[in-house]
C-alpha cells in the first residue's frame, strides 16, 4: 500500500533537515551537497517506481542537480525523456508524476521532451545545451539516456559553445558592474562566484577534458597548488551559499546585510576591537572570490589554446623579457620573473605602452601568479622597481586597467603593503557600496575618465581642468591613498597622509608634489563637507576655504578628487545638486584666489545688479524690486544667488505684503530636482509642517534656506529630490506641490504625526550611532547644529518638532544624505541655547529622536 503524500512529505523534510542540522563547518560543504542529492535521488526513484512509469520514458537529473550537487533550497532540475511517439497514457503518467512531486513539497524545474526535441532546443538555446552537458540517469530507459548523451556531444560545436559562453559571462559581469567587491555580492552569479567555476567545467566537458578539477590537473591545465587553491575557494563559496539558503529559508544567493551577522555567528566569528564578525566573514568571501577571479582567466586561456591550438602568429619581440603574440603579452622564456623580478611590474607597464595587447598569455599569467612572493621589502626598496611603478602611474593610457589587474593578481597589495590591508575590507558607513580597495580603484577610474577625451562629454568642466593640470600623477596618487588608512582605528585621513608622504618620498617625487599628495589625502573630505554643510554663497565661507587651499593648483586638485570620490561611492550618492554646489564653491574660490576678492558688500552689490538684469529680461520695471527688497536685510543677499533673488522678485512682485500663502516650484539647475519657494506670514511649526508634507509625498529634501523678512514673513526655499522624476513629469508635480502645500499651510491645523518609515536593511543590521554636535558660529551670534544618524522617512520633521518644542529658530538647513546616512546641519538661535540645563534637555531629546 502506498504511503500517503502527507507522510511522504514529512519524511522527506525530516531527512533533509537531518542533513542540514548543525551545519557550520565549510569542510563539510561539498559532502553535504552530494549527500542531499543522493537523498533526493532515492526519493525520486522510489516515487518513479511506485507510479509504474512507462518503461520507454527516462528520468534524468540535469543542471546543478545533474552534477550530483543539490543546495538546500535550489530547484531540482529534471528532464523526462519521452519516446519519439509517446502515448496519451504516458503523457498523463508524466503529468501526474510531476504533480505528485509538487504535492510532496519539491521545488521542481522540469522539462518533458523527446530525443529530437532535446536536440532542437539545444541548437536554439545555449542554456539548454549547457544543461544537457550535466546529466545523470536516475531511472527509466538507460539506452535512451545513453543515446541522448552521445547525440548531445555529437551535435556540440566546442568552438561555438566556447564563444557563446564567453559572451554570456561578459553579459553576466556587466549586470554586476564587473566587480567582485560589492558589499552585498551574489555568491553564485557575481564575478568570482560559483558560476565562474561552473563555466570552466562546462567548457572542459565540451572539450572532452573531464568534468572536475582533478581532470584538468591531469590535462596540464592546473598545477597542483592552483588546483588546491581553487578547490578551497569552491568549498568556501559553496559553504556561503548553503548557509544562505538555510538562514534565509529560501533560495537566496545574495549575501545581504540582513544575513551577514547571522552567517558570521553561524561560522563562529565574533566581534573584536579591530573588526566586526561580519567583516571577518566577508573578508573570507572576498579572498575566495579573488582566487577564482585570478585563476579562471588562466583556465579559460588554457582551454582556448587546447581548443584552437597554438595561434599561427609569429611572435614579435618587444624586449629581452617580453614578446607579443597577436593581442597576447607573453614572457620571452619561463624564468623571466625568477631571473628578473622587476619584470613583474614591467608586465603591466608593457600592457600600457602597447594598447594592442589586451590580454596576458596563460603561461605568463601562471608565472606571474607564482612569482608574487618576490615582491618583498627588498623588491620595494629597489630603485628600478620604484621607477617602474611611477612610470605606470604616469602613463597616458591604461592606468585604471592595469591597476585593477595588479589588484586582481595580488601585485598591488604586495607592492604597497598598506593597500594590501584594505583589500576586501567592508565599509559599513551606509553609503559606500564597494569594499575599500574597489572604491579606491573606482575613484582612480573616475579621474582617468576626466583625462580621457572619449569621456569629455560626461563632465566637461573636470575634463578641461585636468587637461591643463601639470603632473596629474599627483591626482592619481591622491586617489590611491585617500582611503588607505581605513580600518586601522583613528582618523583615516591622517593615517593615509603619513602613508602617502612616505611613499612619495621613497619614490623620488619633488617635495612640492609630495606635499600636495599628502595634503590631498588629509583634506579629501573637506571640500565635500564645505559644499554640503556650509553656505557656499557666503563670502566668509569662500574666504575661509580659500585660505585652506592656498592656491589655484591645490583647489583644482581637490575639486577633481572630490568629484571623483563622491561618484565612486555609490551610483545613488552623486546627483546634479551636489555637482552644482561643488562647482559653485570651486568657481567662487578660484575667483577669490586669482585676485578678484570681493568684500561682503561688494558681493551683495554684484548679486543685486545681476538680479536686476535677470528681472528686466522678464519684463519687470527697473523699480519693481524696491518694495520687496526694503523688507530684506543683507543676510538674505548673502545666502541666495542672483538667479534665486531674481526668481523671488518675479514671483513676489505686487504680493509681498499680502496675507496669502505663495508656493511656487521650478526645476533646479541641471534638473536635479525641484526648488520650492514658500512665502507667507510666519507661523509656528512652519518648517516642521513643510518637511512633513514632502516626507508624506515621498520627496527628499536635500537643502533648505530658511529666512524671515523684516516684516515677519517667511521666505523659505526648499530643494527636493523627486525619485525617478523626469522633466516631462515635473509640470504635473509642480502643480501638485504648489496647490497642496499652499492649502496645508493656509489651514494651520495641528501638526500631523510624523510618518513611521521603515529602517533600511543596512541600518537595521548595521545601526549608525547618532551624534548631536552643537557649537557657536564664528560671529558668536548663532549656533551650528550638526546631526548624524541613519536616514529614514520622517526623520527631518521629527527633528523640526523637537527644535520647535524647545523654541529654537531655524535660520538655514543643509540636508546631506549619503546613501543611508544623514548628516544635517542647521543654523539656529533661541534662549534654550544660552541655558546649560535647557541645552542638555535639547540635546537629550534630539538624541532620543535620532534613535527612534
């Protein structure tokens, strides 16, 4: 009598759970996969036999399951091979069998085809063809299975398959931005992941070289050491994927922040003073992925050589150490690196000097990989090697490409030991999406793009500046060292400054350039901070910043590095508004440094004149501005640029003394969002009310200028980011904001409760301790309040409520959001700031709000 399906399901779940229980040791990863596959094999075969399936049909394991491996929550890939003319009863049997498997709780990925249909689909779809390379007979007609395997390999064109899989890999890499060092990597699909290993084995099968690493070792494709490292990397990647499935209780291949702490605990890691448990865990992942990324290209090239044979191209001698064979760079003889260790660096310089060479030959890659131990203290002290490295930095072509390769092959971290310490280092600052080493190389890439004519259209101003910048290698070294001090405790800018100075002095840079590189590393965050936290239209801000940079060359260098740095953190951090703030700060400071120094009065007069010119262009009378301007003090003209002043003048002409609420919006310069003007008689909680409106509407405030006229009117400007907004949609959004916000302010109803936005995954698992920093401004008239916390919906209106409760007046707000991290700066005043007890209560309430 057949066992009921509910009991079968329970038995299978219990058996699989027994396999999973207490899995913690990566050494058991591959045995677990094989054990689970065997368990499911037996279960399927038993069900197949119980159903008394047609003897002409065949049950075949394919894909990953066909390899004899089954991850805890992966699909069970099956092919049911039918006879050429299946009877209706057979088809009904198959349908019932598949339904039974689903009823039993199995996630089945199945196909039902005849022999001919399999071959037809394989000829059309490379994925199907790949699946049919990895098969195992489970039950049924063995002769039909053998015939299918033979036919699949007879139909397979190894060369076409090879090229198709390479294209498929490139497309996959593009989806993952070609980086193994993202903070939430996909252990299966990302570069350096399991799919890279699978691809090598697929190609080996297609070339009839076997189906495992031992076979490739016997075929001369891998040395013993390489095979052991690759097996270890595969084991670690499999262990990550197994643990992910077990922790997530579903098929999940991304090492998300949600799981990193749990995985670290599962594998026995604990927090230390130097690093979090999750950081230690991810360092193991990045090391494994890096080994795969180092060895997989070597294997691909070896397979290509096996498939196509030695290219019938005569070698071209480049020098005593290197030859070119087509697009390949190769060493002239096997002992080049042993006899001349400096050739390690010369390899990368040669690639730069010969752009036609796009790849390093397999034998050269292997020799280079094994020669890395030569890069030691003696190697680093050698003047010839120092000169070679600086030549690499100074080349006009290929610097980013070879630096990435030097990092991938472990050369860069050995040559610069401080760099080696940040390879694979996590960044839980909530706005970087790359490891430290990957971020550094992204910043270097951005600087190189500024200097490449093909990319001049991206940032014309930066491209123009770098084109005339003498000795741009100081910029590239600044990029290479700007975050190199992270993870050591203390101020990474100061630690990196020391490393940068030592490196430059050891490499013979002129003292002027050495000082600049060290200065850039020390101040690489300063310009971004000034632009986003201070008023870039205030002459005092410009004067102070100009005093820091000292001269135009330092200003240009810091501006270029800052733009490249912000753009290299995350695609979400850079936007048009930040670009405008930085550019405005740069241009004003450059003008100051080149002698066009303006006093505050001169700056105001200049802005007034430009504002009047712009208003006349819109048809306003020469005296139209006077009634409004009589209600504005000098602070207004210092905080707003000419374009804003003219816009305000046009909007408020004839209505500046009315009791109505005026709300107007327009796209910001560069289309980074909307600028919203609010003008009305001042009222309590106005700032909190406006913030709440934008938060409930799903808009993010990234800057605000709060001003009260001499007649007691609020004249506030808000700059809001419209998620996924497009120019064609702005007109609808503008109408909505102008009407709804005006109605809200006009009603003066009690403040609604702030929205309770959910914490992001990153903040939930890696919380950011809130900070409240309060100091007097330089003139001792106002106070500067800086708040640092994890960003979330409703945060700004909550802050505004606290300030309102304590009768604190907001004069300006600089809202800086870096990914999940909020760093907001307010210029404030109020009696509570002068009383120590009231001040403590204010700070306590702010901290409590930031923690919610």
